[in-house]
């Protein structure tokens, strides 16, 4: 079996799992949004408080073309239910500042402060959906590389004591 969509690095890779889902946007098309590119990122919760989350990250290898940026995030209760309400005026992604750079080939820490987005959160279990963007100049990219994802999601569980 051959793939109609080559991976960004142009090499063949073994597939260990395949999920087929109905695409609600375009009948008969292949949904590529679920394909996660390997950007060499891992995250671990270091410390959580009512207004901040400190994450340890490692970036090693992967197929990113530019600078990886922790662009924005959503926080939801871990047990499901309604999404957390954002404060008035915090609906725009510009409210998520600063947008930390995830330095290449390194292990580091970033602290995300949601005071101006959610306010202080009560004690409990949460899931953060961290949106990471690969920011690059398409004119400077290798023409042999095909970029499928400009932004990817990473789910990070954390607890506020």
C-alpha cells in the first residue's frame, strides 16, 4: 500500500495505527487534520497554580521548518463538562502573551499565565490543549519539503491544589 500524501521529510515510515473518520467538511476527501507531524516535542507539568502553569519541554529532532512557538491554549476540566469561560475581551489569540519560543535541540521550561484570560482557577484537575505553531518563511523552505501542519495541539494534564 502506498500513501497518497508523502510525509514532510519525503521518507517512507511504517504505520502502527490508522484511524478512519468521516470528514464533515468535504464528502469523499481525506481528512489530514488528524495527522500529527513529528516536531520532536514532549511536555511535562512542573508546577501548577491557580493562575499559572510551568511546563518542562524537550525539543529534539523532528520535522519542523522554523521556530516553534507556544502560540495559545485552551483549558478544560479533566472530567469533561462545560469548557471554562474566558474573561471578557480574552477571545482573541492576542490575549495569550507572551508566546514562548520552544528552543531547538534543548530542554527548557516555559510558564503560561492565564490571569488575563481565565482569571484564577479553583482547585481541580484540568487539561490544557496547547497550540504550537511552526513559524517559518515559505520562501526560504526547502522546495522538496511539503508542510502539512502550521499548528499542532498537545494535550497536557495538570492539577491545581
